[in-house]
C-alpha cells in the first residue's frame, strides 16, 4: 500500500511539473534581452559551466557547479559583477570584493553551505597560477 501511495505522489509530481508555466508563457518579459536558444547561462558566448553531483547511499546528495565568465585569465581580465541576496541564508565568500570593486577575478562556485570553505580553497588553487 505504501508503494502504491508513493507511486501516486510521484506521478502527480511529474504531471504538475510538466504543466508548470514560466512567466514568459503569461506574456511577462524580464529584462530587455531575448532569451538564448536554450534559455540557459551557456547561451552566453564564452561562458563555461561545469557541474558534478555526489550521491552516496540514501543520505548523501550534494554537488558543485563552477561558472567561468570567460575562458581567459579571469584574474587579469576581470568581469563586471554584482550580487543580489535573495533570502540572506547560506554562506558567501567574496562578497566584499564584488560589493566594493564591482568585479570578479575568479570563477563562481555554487555548492552547499558546508562545502563553501572547500570551494574557496579550490578557487585559491585555481587562481595562483594566474598571479
């Protein structure tokens, strides 16, 4: 019986996800630029994105995404940047530099709260050869 109920909820979730509309479907346009072919960050020429997911057993589900604004030397060819904090929850590294200088000089790393220090260490290792 539990399996039947769980299956029912999975089917309902999949159906509701398939019917979900985006703002554009209601005639609401955000910004002045048209979306790219895939409506994805990778539609922007030169932007590189990498992602990995770690799954262990039934309890561990985590991952990391790295975004490089361009394939060149980001430290020497800084990229204009800004930060918007939606709900103020979580950990953030590099906020002060972007707030004060308005630029990025490293890739952007998105991960879970407990992995932020590891991600920061990886950014340091990545950036040192460019100095």
